[in-house]
């Protein structure tokens, strides 16, 4: 059965700022006893307006109108994680806050893995640049001459220029993408652990206060039963109980009722404190998640920008090669080569007798 978060107070002010307490609407010991229902620790259904699940009190869905969300239309963490969820790994339950915490820790792990991915990209770029530089020094076809030789020499030089481009790209990837991804929220896990312990402690305190309420409720029931029995015995003369005995039993019953009221008040205080801290902490987790996603988006955009720049720089290293290839002229090469290497332009003739 789904449950709803405690009702938001009137107006637009946050519930926490108004000191709103999701308390039990009780007016007396008898009403308390009715609303608390049975002593089952797992799930308790009241006869009035509340239902208690895992020691947390919610409005009863059959008697409570739909609540207004704390942050309507925003799908905020503070509105949708009040109830516990069945643990798919076992028979127990997982608190809503625990699910949020697991998401935050998973987000941090994803961020770390993204940083490692970029680091691998950097290694590839560095190795690629190293191999390009090495290839540019290769002497193969170094004896080619003329305009084709010039174009070939430029092809090899372009490799050295491209190697430099990829080295600069890898350096910028490290400083502008990998490092920020790795350093962001370095103390994130430690901060989340503090939040987890704080909320868990408040939830344990709430469970302890609820146990006290149950104990006091049981004591009140026993005192009321004792008073009723003694009163009936006196009326039908089955006992020698005096009016003083009746007064004593009535005082004990009244005291038990007062104890129950006190325990309920302490329980409500604990639940109110847990409620306020849940709102505050879940909103902080929400802010951190938005910040994380925006930060990663920003640095991945930086990655694509650097990649575009690398493509443009690489294109600039190829442009001189294109220009020289367009100038390759076999006829001109032949002229230059002949001028330099000619051995004579007088042709042989027939021998005369």
C-alpha cells in the first residue's frame, strides 16, 4: 500500500520553516488507545485518521484527502521517499533515504569511471602522438625528387605537426576534463556517510519512542482493565474492595494515561525532528545531484570542444600537403631534373666512311 508524506501546512512556506509537526491528532488517553490500535510492530491500522508503518505515522488513506506536495511539479526528493520499500535482496525493507543515498554514491562512482575513461583516452592520444612522431622520422622514400619529393616531405612533416596537436589535446584533456571530474566532491563519500548516520540515528530514536508508546499503551490497557474489574466486583459485592482501593486503581489508570500521553508527545517530537531533517537533507542531496550532472555535462562539452579544435588543427597540418600536391607537375620536375643531370644534348649520327 502506498503512503503519502506528512501534509504541507497552508501557504507557500516550507513545512520545516513553519515548524510543522506530523503529529498524531489525539485528545485523550482513550482516543490514544483507539488510534494506536494493536501492538504489531510491522504495520498498524488505526480506527481514526492515522496508520503507522515501521514506526512512522502517516495519514490513513481512507480518511485523509490527497496531500499537497512540498514542491509541486518538481518531482523533488523531499516529496517521494517517506515510506520504506521492500528490499529486493531479502525480506526486510530499505528506507527511502537509503535509496537516495545509494543513488548519490552510485553517481560518484559513475563520475569516477568517467574520469578513468577520459584517462584511457589520454593514454591513447599520447601513444598515437608518439607513434606519429616516430613515423615522421622514417627515411622511406626520402630520395624522391622534384615537386613530388617536396609534397612527400610535407606529408612526413605533417605527421610531426599532427603528433604535436594530439599531445596538446591529451594535455588539455587531463587539465580541463579528467582532473576536474576526479577532484569534484573529493569528500563526497565522507559527507554522505555523516548524513546517513544522522538520519539513521533519528530513525532509531523514532523507533525507540514508538516502542515506549506501545509499552505505555499496554500498561494503560492493563490499568483500565484492573479498574473495571475492581469496580464490577464492588458493585456485585464479590469482593471486600473498598472505595479507597477503587480510588487507588483509578489513580494508577490516570497515571498510565498521563504516561501514554507523555510517550506520544516524545514520539511526535522525534518524528517531527526526523521529518525536518529528512526534508533538509533530501533537498541537499537533490542540489548535489543537480550540481554533479551539470558539472559533468559542462566538462563533456569541453571534451567535444577540444575534439573539434583537434580536428581543425589536424586539418591545418594537412592543408600544406594538399597545396603541394596540387603543385606537383611531372613536366616541370622533368625539366628541373634534366637541367641538373643532363650529360649532353648532341645526338649521335651515322658513321661516315
